């Protein structure tokens, strides 16, 4: 299966990076995996499942007599009357996207939310660098 790259907007403020990605139809948060692969690289991966349409029951053999002004149409239950896809432009299946940040970030305070198919990840910048004096022995 081919892995697709989801679309994201990435914005930077004075205190954080905000990543917003589109995942239409995704409501199950367990289908997403967000993790840091190192101190500056964030990975977002998961699976976006396609819902399969079932054959519409109204397309089956009509019950009862047909109206006089129309011809009676009978659709037999054959493999040819299955759902056909005419256009398929949306991406489904496994996805992965990686982001590398230029500055020092606060990995401990990263937060994420998923609402109406929009994944928002807030990555705070580290405000203070800790210094450490090294004693020469």
C-alpha cells in the first residue's frame, strides 16, 4: 500500500509552532500516532480509512405494480449492479508526515487536538536554555 502525505499548515509565533492538518472523516484518535523521533523532529502517522458504500436498497427489484405512465424496470441482482466509483480524488490508507523544527522546542509541553477532521498540534518553543558549567578534572 502506498503511504500518502497529508496536507498541513505550519505557523510560527513568538512562543510556539502550530501545525494544522486535514483528516476529513477521522474521528477515532487511536488511528493517529504523534511522536518525536529526536529532539527536533516530529512524526505524524496513521491510517485514514475509506467507508465503503453499500448498494442502495432502492435500486433493487421494485415491489408491487409499476405505475401505468412508466415502464417497469427490473434490475437483477447481478455483479454488474454493484457500486461503481466514477471519481476518487481523496487520499485514503496509511499516511505519514515529518516536521523538523529549526530551534529548541519544549517536547514535554506539546499538545494535540482533533476536532471536525482538523488535527492541531501546538509545539512550544523552549524559553530558557539551561546552562551547565563543566569542571575540568
